[in-house]
């Protein structure tokens, strides 16, 4: 059955460029990002893996572990990493899963045969410290992902896990948040001492609580 938000991220043990990894043990108490690539030695994937390497400190700051996957074997990944480092001016600093038998790709439903024959589509899974899936994104092979957006969602998820807020369209770290409908008006002053503004009874903003 297809995975859905809130499901437990399926566990697996796999060979990676940083040794054998049991996914849940490797995640520990961290947040996690698992992102897939159609194939090694392809242009868009090369830029994506390089971009991720260059912003890895941002994920580390947020206690997020990152792991990539493509269906090619380990030797291929190792050679490709040299190319990524050379062409993208980076050092790939996270593991890449080798999945030639498509075991992990199948578990995560990353092969969409009507879109891309025998390769994984560009999937992104954000996984919480509770091992539950918090976000799933699926991009076509021809469109490289926006890694700033993935960081933005991590910020939103971590904030909304801690406070009774949601984040509006195009929200960015530091901007006002929406008070969730479950919070009664009379609870707002104690829960959101920084203040609030009510636009409609269901649309109430407050400054970002943890800033
Ligand atoms: C790429 O990463 O450039 C790519 C991979 C598979 C199909 C098309 C493009």
C-alpha cells in the first residue's frame, strides 16, 4: 500500500557510501531526509547532490540527518561522488544508498513506471524523530528540486511540532505565524504573549513564538 503522511517510515538495512546502515538506528532521535535520484551520472541529479552538500550545515543545525538514494550500485556512486565534488565545488558529506535491487525504492514507492522506466522519481521524505513521515514530495526527472523549500518545510515542521501554530503561504523563518483554530481566543494572551492580530475569527496571526 502507498505510504501516507503520518505512517511510520519503513525501516531497511542497506549498503551506502558510508557503510551499511540500518535506517532507524542511523536516524536515532534526529529528524531525517531521504531523497531519491533517477540515476548516477545524470546532470540534474549531479546539481542536486552538490546543492545538498553545500547546505548540509543548515540541516545539521536543525538536527536533520540526510541520506540520498539511487538504484545504481556502490562503485558507481563512489565514482559519481568524485564528479559531483569536482563539478559542483563541494564535498558530498552524507551517505548515498546503493539500491540496485530496488528494495528501498519499492518500500518507498519511488518507482513510477508510467513516468520513468526502471528509475526512481525525485522523491523527498521528511521524517520526524518519532519515525513518522511528515512530508512527501514527488518531482519529475526533468525538474531539479528547490532545497531552500525543503529547509523551509523543516523549519515549519519543527516550529509547529512545538507550538500551536501553523505557517501561512510562502512563510519564512522569522515571519508571523497563524494561531491554530484549536486555540480559543481567551487562551491567546497566555499562549502567545508576544501579541496577536485577528483578521477573521478563524485567521489570527502571532509573531513567531520562538524568535
Ligand atoms: C538528470 O538527473 O539529469 C535526469 C535523470 C533522469 C532523466 C532525466 C534527467
